[in-house]
C-alpha cells in the first residue's frame, strides 16, 4: 500500500466542519461519554481533515473526513462552555484524492458503520478506479466480502433507501438482491403481507423458479390446469409420467394460491369471525403468535353418549384384533383385511371427533375478537385455523373476561396459581408489561450465556426447533429458537443490558469467534471452506454460540417461565441469581414502595423492612439496593420450577 503524505497542524474548533466525503452518514453513539473523556484527558487521537474549497477557492475552514464523533464531542464541549471555540486541536491534513479511502479505513476499524454507508463507500472507491483486490487488504477484509457488499448496489434505489432508513433489515435486502430486477424487488416488497416480509419468503419467491408439481404443496393446491390457464409454463420430462413436471413461475403460483385461499375464506366471514387472513404457509412458529378462543363443553345428551360409547367399544375391538404383522402375510388375503380394518377405524375416529366437537360452544366475548386463517397444509390441502386471537386483541376484552381467561389458560396464569405467584386469580399483576419484558430480557441473556458453553444442550434445542416443524404434534408447543437464524436483540427492552454479566460474557465469546472468522476471510477462504477444516469440538462450540444468541424468552405477560424455558434452564443448571440481582436500575425503581418492602421482608427480614417503611421512595430504593445486594432474591418469572 502506498504511503499517504500528510501534514500535522493545530486548528481552532470553530474552523472545523464535517466533510461530505466522510463515509459515516449516521450519527455515532456515546457522544456525551466521549466528550467527558476528551474534557478529562484531552484529544488523544488527532482528526483527519482536508482544506475546504468553495467555488475553487479556500474558504479558511477544514472538513473532517475521519473523526466525526470526536468533532461532535468537541462541539458539545463548546456548547456546554467547557471549551472555547478558539481551542486548537491536532489535525492531519490530507489531499482530497486520499480523503475517501482514509475515511472508510478510519470508520471500518472503529464503531460499526451502518452497512448502507459501507456499501456506498465501497462503490465510491470502485468508481474512483480501485479494484476489489486493492480495496480488500486496505480494510482487513476479503475481496469476497467487498463483492458481497457491492451486490447490494444492484437493488432498486427505493429499496436501498428503505434499508438506509432502517425500515428494512439486512436479511430482507440481501434476499431481494438475489434478483437484479428492480421492478420485481419493489413488487415483492409492497405486495407481500408485512408479517411475511422475511428473507425466507423473498428467497422462495425469487429462487423457486422451478416447482415440482408432484411434491410442492402449493402446486398441488392450485393445480396444473389452473396454473396453465393463467399463462404459467411447465417444463415436462419427455420420458416422465403424466403428472411429472416443473412450474416455472413461482410468483404466479403464489398469486393463484392466495386467490384460491381468499375464495375459501368467504364463507368464514359469514360465521361471525372478527377477521380472516390467508397465508400460503403457517407453521408452528406462526401459530405461537396467537391464542386460542375458549371453548365450553356441554354435557352430551343420552343419545349422544350412547353413540359415543358404541363407537369407542367398536374401535377398541378393531384395534385389539389388528396385528401389524398381517401386512407381511399378503398371500393369505389377510393384508386386504388389515387395510379394511384400518380404514374402518379411521371412519370411526372421524365420527367420534365430530361428535365431540358438536359438544363445544364458544365464549361470546372471545368470538367478538377471534379470527381465522386459511392456509395450505403439507399435503397441498386447504387448512382452516379457526378461533385464533391476536395478542394485541386480548386487551379489547372486558376485564372480567381477561381475568377469566388468565385464570384458566394452561401453561400461563394457571401455572401461576399453582406456583402461588402474586397477581394470579384476577388480582393486579405485580410487574408491569415493561418491567416484565426487562426481567425476561435478563433471563434470555443468562440462558444465552449459559448455553454457549453447553453444545450438547444447544444441539438438543436446535433439533427441537426443527422437529416441531417436521413432526407436528400436540406436545410441540411454542418455539424458543428462531431457526432462520435470527439473532435476538435484547437492548431495546432493557437499557444497560450490555453491561450485565451475561451480555459481557456473550460479547467476549463473540469477539473470539469474530477474530478467528475474520482471519480466515483475510486468508482468502470462504466461511464454509474454513468450517470444513475445523475440529468437531470447534464446530460444536460455534454451534452452541450461534444457537444461544437466537434464544428468545422475552415476554410481556407476567407468568412463571413456560415449560420449554424451564426445561432449558434446568438442562443448563441455570440459577438466575448467578446472573441477575435486584438493583435500582433493573427492578426497584420500577415497582411500588409496598412491593419493595415486601421483597425486603421476604429476602432479608420483616424487621429490616419495618425499619425502612417511613423512607421516601428514592431513599427506600437506595436502601433496598444495599440490603438486597447479596440476597440472591429473584422474582417468580426469573425462577425455574423446582428452585
């Protein structure tokens, strides 16, 4: 790399302005902290500037191309009166032609730039005549990394603007970048329902240009005739069966499926549902976003009970006489008999199911907010999910109805009553939704930190997440991993979480892996190639970390941890008292005086709580913080059952 000649001079703050060549367009964070550091220690690192010119003449000012956060901190000190605007700082002056390269190099090695800024900076260097092989070593990345970022310049300007404004995720824009068709990118973004705007959906619509008409659920649901009638093209194997072939237009197929689903939900609108939706896919992770409306079961009439008893008795006789080994003795004709028995048993089960369902009646309050979703099952058949209640609609119910639901809903409030937790049985919850989210964020961070060192538990959790999608059953329950894989972002719901013991441990492990992976990239190896060279133990360790950071146990509803979370905490031998303790910031300032006194009485002693009873709230918080520092007290929603 060529050495860039520069000159070091001292320049008054008032003559410094941010440069349009500075690649960082988004304001950095931590300006106040940086200002405090500069006020106490001075400016340790000099700024890098170019001479400002207007209409071909020097303006007398200098543009900062590297050190924008430091300039913001200096201006803050001037505004606060802690520095004079004439205060001089060290600046390194460079030529305009080197400014962009220096700015990108400076910002790549410091606080993370927004990827949109990085993309445009790489593009500017390409436009300036640099090659991939010249750009990559300057910034400690591989040519492949630069090429991948540059791929994002191929997206529609409108799509890129959404990404730069943080209205679209990196996963979404990289999926849309799979096609160079700007019109298609924009159409997919605007026509796809918001709840299905994810990388997986976009990739499926873009890359599934060939759909097997025998195995694709959507192809079977729409049908070949309807697809071809709409102008769809099928590539057929000249020597294949009549029903062999591949549909070429995934977007058309998706559109036809949605149209057919919309027709299927018309009768549902007449049945009193508050809302209906259509989705081409609806798996267990989607189902977890809804509650089920409550059902009251009436007693069967004498005639209904007699019919059910007769069917059950007949089914018992069939099942007792059926021997699976009959299927191996087809020569005697018993194979045909066994198949007939199985078909008859299925008919009996269907009739029993219909009889049982006829005894069920819906709560009127629930019907007013319940909806239905029409989707396509794995066999390509219409499936209607009825009686679903969106979480946000729960609040629209009358208070008595909500309390009734909470007292009867299994796995949540019902478990709270069993555990004797305050707030159950219709009483006002102890913790607000905001505090509950904050507490469960800390729980999530602790589970993540514990799991990253337990690859065998991470493997079980990963297999569980896959199995509940491949083998649906009543015990599948809610997912606790996002297999996409989506990293769970904790900071928005718990301010200061990054300083916690768990987050610190996670950050340390992340840096270790990032260093190794970056080194592999600099050596010219793609990630998969490098992974193939690693030991099984290293792969398990990396699996544990990546699985851990996808764990999500955050909740707004006050309850003991769900069974899956409890099982996970037990497997990890996780005691939240090792990772969290009540402080003014994470708990005490967010609850009432009575709650604080109750906690002190429980964790320390009733006598200590009584001595603190007359303190003002802020005094009580500080005193309780001291009293509880070594108590290992935990609120119920941070405890695993059995602890």
